[in-house]
């Protein structure tokens, strides 16, 4: 019975993401704007992050990862047809959330999902200095003030998405191993699969985020709502080629072999870079003179 209710919750969530009720594919993302007008707006994601030529702006408190060490009571994996999505159920006092850094309020964890490509040379949605990574994980959070994801997505500061890059390593990732253990059950099925719960801190996100880029953008899938504060750690996490093969065995809608959107123009936006030295984050900003 619990699994049934989890299934209903996930299906409702996926309907919120695709609020127009129309499906999409990755064969020609330029056509998205015809069916989802927000996908053609000015401040879209992903983008290419250029690290050099930084201008110092000042200081900020460290980004805090609250409750990430708390394992949920249940953890569920589902194939949405566009990615695999991981959700959890926590006791009210143990729900993970992030604060401080560039954020003015608490942002509560909603779900995480992944973007990958047909080989190990591409797959990430964002690029770093023009370079792609084989895998990008999005940890989606909504602003506490707005109470729910579906309400928060209506506001320009409603969501924070932490986008983590993975690079190929023989070691792979233990946290990914825990998730990929359930992939065979969802590779060709939309039914949810219950994983053994684990802590989100297993991804070592706080270590990866010693230095991160942040900018204002959008969801990278339709409806492409411009409601996201992006946080992109510069340090990469590990994924093995064997683990990447398991991602590529996941059946996506319309026969898609990848699920990343091409980078979008900056259109005058600034990208801020935060670097932690001791207990202090120094804030720099890069203003691009070349749109990519």
C-alpha cells in the first residue's frame, strides 16, 4: 500500500514538471518553444560556465547543507521517460535543506535526477570552459516560503538546483552504486522501485561545493520555467565507465539516446563564483563578453 501511494506521488510530481500535458523529446530541442513558450524566453539553462577573468565582489557566509546526513525512511527510484528520478520521505524534523551562500532563505530538497549522453565524452547539460562531462546530477530544492514545489516554480527565486558534474574514474561512486542497483528494475518500466535508504551526504556534495558557480536560470526541461538559482560545484565527482553503461541502458521516451539540452545564450547574465577559504566564501563574478 505504501508503494502505491509513493507511485501516485511521483506521477503527480511528474505531471507538475510537464504541466502542459504535452510530451517532449531531445531530437530537436529548438522546437520546444513552439509547444512550451517559456523555453524560448531570455534567461534559459543550461549555459557554458567560463571560469577565468574573475572580478572580486566581496564575502558571503558558507553554503550550509542541513540534514543531508539524515537517511529517509523510504527512498524511491522511478523512470520518468526523460531521466531516472530519486525521491525520499523524511520525518518532518529530518528533511534536507540548504541555506546561506547566495541564498536568502531555506531551500528544501525535492528530488534528484540525472542527465547523460551516448558516450563518455558528452552528457552534462552545463559546460565548464566549453568542456562537457559524461554525467550531471540535479538536486532540486524549493524555497521554504513557497511551501511546495508546484507553487515555488511560479517565482523567479522559487527553486535552487545543485548541478554536480561527474568525471570518469576507475573508482566510480558508492552513492551511484546504491542508485544503479535499482536501475534494472526501472530501465524499461515506469513502476517505482524502493531502494535501501541512504544519506544524500554520500555524494560528498559539501566537499564538491568548496568552490561553485551560481547564476539565475531555468529548468532545463519543459516547461523551462525561469525560476531557478543554479549552484554548480567546480569540483567533480567520480563515475566509472561501467556505471555510465548502466545509465545508457535506461530506456528513454521516443528512443532518445541522451537527455541533455544544449547550452543557451547568457543574454547579459552574470555568473558568480564562490570559493571557500577556511570558513569564508569569497565571491567573484565573471561577466561574459561572448555569448555561447
